[in-house]
C-alpha cells in the first residue's frame, strides 16, 4: 500500500547523513571561489588594465593606436563598447596587426592608417616584460614592427600589464624578438649573435605561427609584413638594453626589434593589491 511504501522510504532517509543548510552554503562558496580563481585570475587583471587605459586616457575626437595581444584585446573591446554607447564620439583608430584590425572592425571602430594620420593622441598596448627603467620587451605576438611605428607616432603611449610582466632587468624573463628579412636570414642571425651587446644570447628562429614564440609548426613563421622573427634567449640580464637596441637597429638585415626604450608615458599594472599606475 501507499502508506507502507512511504514508511519504508522514511526508514531509508533516516539512514542517510544529515546535510545542514550551512554545510551546503559553505560548499557552494568553495565552488564559487574555486571557479573565480581559476576562471578569471589573469584574464581579469588584463581586463582591468585594458578598460582603465581607455577610461582614463581616451577622449572623444582622438586618434588612437590599438595594440596587439591578449591584454590589448580588452582595450579594443572597451573602446568598442564606449563608441557603441555614445560615451565616446568621433574616434578613429590605427590597428597594429591584422587580427587587431579584424577585432576593431567587428566592433564598429572606424579605422585609418599612418598614411592619413601621422600623429596619434594616444596608443595603448601590452608588453611582455617591463624593467624598472620602463624599458619594454614587446613582440611576443609578432607585431613588433607595426606596434613600434604606431606607438612612436603617439603623443602618449600607455602600457597595460599584469604584475607577472614586471622584471628586474630584460633578458631572462622573455626572449627579445627581432624581425629580420627573409633574404639570407641565417647570415643575419649569425651577425646578430656576434654583436658584443647581444653577448650570451641564443638566437632561435621562430617556427609555426608568428603570433607566439612557441614552436607550433615546421615552417618558418612569417609576420604580417612578410618577414621572419628570431627570438634572442638570455640566461642573464642584458647589461645595457638601450645600447643593444641601437646596435640591432643599425644592423643590415634587421627590420626592427622588440626593445621599446624611452617611449612609455605610463604603465597601468594590475596585481593582487589592485591596479596601480606607474610613470617614468
């Protein structure tokens, strides 16, 4: 009968452990905390810096340089949001790579080039390393030439990073990318390695995708400009980064390099203690 079934189920329930409401809440909080820490940590820091750069430094009527990479992505996203909402108007932007161009177009951001706008009000971009002297390593994403051309033309260059990108000196923390011509590239690589200011470096030709310095293919990586990239690996801190930058730039066969010296207006850095703005 129904009453017997109900009685039997009641006995079964008595044998089960009692789970209190407070235990359930504690478990839910633990799951939510775990998900937050693992889901957002670094991406959330990148988003904070990207959004703050646009909020603090971009005004209506400006010409804006759009960087390339996982942190710059959020600055482009924020610019698109503020244009769509009408908070910003009469903005034109110059992208530093094909993928940034595609992202900006998808968000309805009006684009121009340096050919028509040689002077920018502000450029916003990430960095792979930042030393105490505000020397940067950029180009992990393979867009170093276009980034440098655009960012040198800007009145203000705002660098957005999370605290993992800060270092005591350039070199060991991230390889220095150098964009070189395909013509006689092995000769150029040997010449780079022989520079006294590059002493101790191990040059590695980038293979696979040009948008990262991991070996993810067998073919030589080709940049948006049709060039190759050699990544210079160091085990010790570079003694004089500006000197090395000048020596590389003067070398025939080198198009440009990933050391950005004397260019930074401000570094917006996000970390465990929040977002801070550092200036030279």
